[in-house]
């Protein structure tokens, strides 16, 4: 296919009408959720606010101009991500993130070699890895889970992480808990007495019939494991937290924390490995059913 000669193109509407040029090699896609992804071989300049899945410059830089508000899951470029307006992103991968004066960047995961922030610029987030993110929020899980819902009616919503959890009825008496902060990553079990109280409880609060079979099996294995061998305090806290989540039937919290909690039990017995396999298989099957 011959490259078009733009010099012979007659544009109407006068100089006030903007012209969009899509260079060769650019890929523009729309995912099932309706979010646009743009991948271009050179520089990418955003002059209009919008929400994107991925913004990528393979060999150049990305610039967000003043008064432009951009939300994206991933922003990736070879050189500089220059923010002159506002950026909210889960991950930014670049050689340098530069936030100009009066600009704002709400970035959860920042994978850059260099960060430059103007005099009145503002950067929120800036975690190096997901492990670092989970480590911090596990320490303050009760505080994060108690956050109110984002306010409505404001101009761009710079909500970097939506961490609120809907109150669930208690499995013991059917009444909603006063504070939904019991099920953190195990760090709220501060002393050995709390851990022992969980590990030596008489049994699950949720009837076995209401707990899915793989999770019921995992609970039995973990309860058996709790009485078979000594473990470091951190591992015992994680084991107690897993047992408590399963007894309470708190599947939502378990879905988001089981990988971290089981990782802290590395080197434990066969029962823990079988329980990890049962829980992981349950949630993997859930994902497959949702995508079917």
C-alpha cells in the first residue's frame, strides 16, 4: 500500500479545525469494557481528557498537556512520561516521570529510573512493586477498609485505590458488624493469646453446608496443621488469619489475601500445601466461570 502524500490533501474549515495524524505502526484497540488502548512507535501527546486501558510509546515519550485529565491502567514509554495536567494510573513504566509545576500524578506502581517534581507538583502513590504495596496496606488494613466511598460531584476523581469493603452480615448471629476491620492480613492478631484463641477455637462459625467444599477442605487441613508443629510467630499469625477467614465464611477478603497469607507459610507441612492448592483451585475455577 502506497504512503499517502499529505501535501496534496486539501483541508477545509480553516486553521481552527484540529487535524489528527495517526503515524504508521500505531495500534488503537478497544477492550470489552470499552476502554481504549493506544500503542504508538514514537511520541504520544494527549491534548484531551479521557480514560484508557494502556498508553504506550515504544521508543519515545508521553506528554499530558496542561488542563488535561487522564486515567489509565498502564502508562508505558521508553523515555519520559511528562505530566503537565493530571494523571491517575495503576502503573507507570518509563525512564523518567516528570511532574511539572501545578501538575498532579496519582500513580500506584511507579517503575522509573528518575522522578522529577515541579515546585507545586504533587505525586501520590509511588510504590516500587506490588509486594511493597501489599506490605504497607497489610500494616494498615483496618484503616484502609474503613475509608468512606469516594465523594461524588467533584471534578476528576483521583481515587488511586478503591479499598472500601461492603459490610457483610456476621456469620454468627446475622447482624452486621459495627466495624468491618477484623479481616486484615493477620497483623491485627498482635499477641500470641489472640493467635492461640483462633487456632484453638472449637470450630467454624459457618455451617459446613454453607462453605464451598474446597474451602471446607482447606479449613480442615489448616486446623489440623495448627496443632501438629511449632511455627514462627509471623507464620502462626498468617495461619490464624486464614483459619478465621474460612470459619467466618469471608470469601471476599480471602480472595484478595490468600496468596500473601499462604506465602508467609512457606516451608510448612503437607496440610498447608494441600490447603493452598484447594483455595487457589476454588478461585481459579471462579475466574473461569466468570469468563465463560
